[in-house]
C-alpha cells in the first residue's frame, strides 16, 4: 500500500534516543512511511534497523535500490550511500556524494516527489544538514518539524528553526498526534 505521507527523519550525533522515542510513540498503523536518514561512517556495519525494530511494531528495514516505499514501514539509509525517493521507490547512490548532506538530499527529493504529502523532521546532530531540505519541503507545500530542547546535540534542529522553515517544534511524543492531524487535514 502506498503511504499517504512520507516522513523523512534526519539525525546525527545524539539522535539514536530520539529515533527510539519517536518510533516508540508512533502507532503501528498510520498509513505513513518513515525514512530515517542518519549520519554514519561510510564503512560502518550499521545495526540501526535492528536496534529500531525493538522500539516499534512497524516493519523496519534498510532501504535498497528500487525497494517500494510502503505504508506502515520504517526504512533506514544504508551506510556509505545517498538515498533519494523516486516514484514510490528508493534510489540508492553509492558511494555517497559527500559528507553530512544525506538529509538534505533525501528531503529535497521527497519535497519534489511528494509536494504537500512530504514531512521532514530534523533531530539531534551537528552542523546544518536538513536545513536546505526543510526549505524545499516548505516551498513545495509540505510540513517540517525540529526537535525541541530535548535534542542531545542542538545544532541541526536550531539551524533548521533559524532558517524560518520549520512549522513545529514540539516534544517527540507529541509528533505522532500532529502527524495524524496533518494527514486528516489532507484527506478533508
């Protein structure tokens, strides 16, 4: 089933606890797909999908080339790659194009493909990745979130917020209800 909304979730340093909290608060049947774009070493053997599967009843898997994006699933970026959304499937570009721009690249592809059905959430991390992506999501009618003061490393959420392109700064456990209300408003 194609998702009603695709929610890109970007994070870096300190984001693991935020991913777990957000997914733990999310019901398993939302009609949405969630894509976690996390900064990690290109040579890492990531166990992020396995770790997160213990915090949600949704299926969690590592995104792969041409993999369909389905509702009620969580997808994790593979290490050493850029991830794009293309026609309800993933495009995986490996090796990645550069350092710490994976969130922007995914959010921008999501904005172009999904328009007002794109959501970007910027969580804990250093630098500014996610800020340009939030700008594009907003420009295409989508909605954006930045983690509140609970972020372990506040640089990425603050950068997105100060850009003027963040719609919501709310606690992680309040995001699921806000996502449901956004989806309901689009259905009306």
